[in-house]
């Protein structure tokens, strides 16, 4: 049974855009310059109007960026490298692909929509 959503279970995450960048070096990961997807909450979303092969993203490119996405979604200190560094290199050193992760706007979400576990009871009066 899904728990009841309330204002008290709200948190914020950044929406993200991941884009394949042109580097002038050969790509071997089936990534193509200009390919993109967005991360919205816990979902990967492809741009509207893309169908078939155009609505895809290289698995190997995805593997390169996936570990960074949850951290990039969360607010970080302005001096933290996760706040300032935006480009990720391909996992294959022979591949010239680079991937830019851009923080878009912040989105309010609710714990109850992302976890089956209830929040622990708060003991403070905040």
C-alpha cells in the first residue's frame, strides 16, 4: 500500500540534460554528436519527436554517465567539483566522445513517489 504523500516528504532534485559533444576525434561507442536525453526525477526521457533509432542512446555512453547522474541531481556546495565539472569522457580511451551533463531547473518531488518505505518519525520540532 502506497503511503500518503504530504508536504513533509518533499525534496528537490535538478532535472538534467545529457548531450553527446563533438570532439573531432573518432567515436566508437555508437554515440552521435547532438544525441541527448533528460533525467527528470527517476526517469530517463528522450526528446519529443524522436522515434525508432533516433529515440535511442548508446549503451556504452549511458554506462559512462550513469554513475554521475544521482550526484548531479542533488544540490551540492558551489565549490564541489560535482557543481562545476560538466563533461564526462567515454570509458573507451580510443573513443573521442564526451558527454556534457547540464543541470536544468530544480523540481520538487515526494518521498512517497520514490520509496515504499515510510519516512522515520521525526524527533525534532523543526
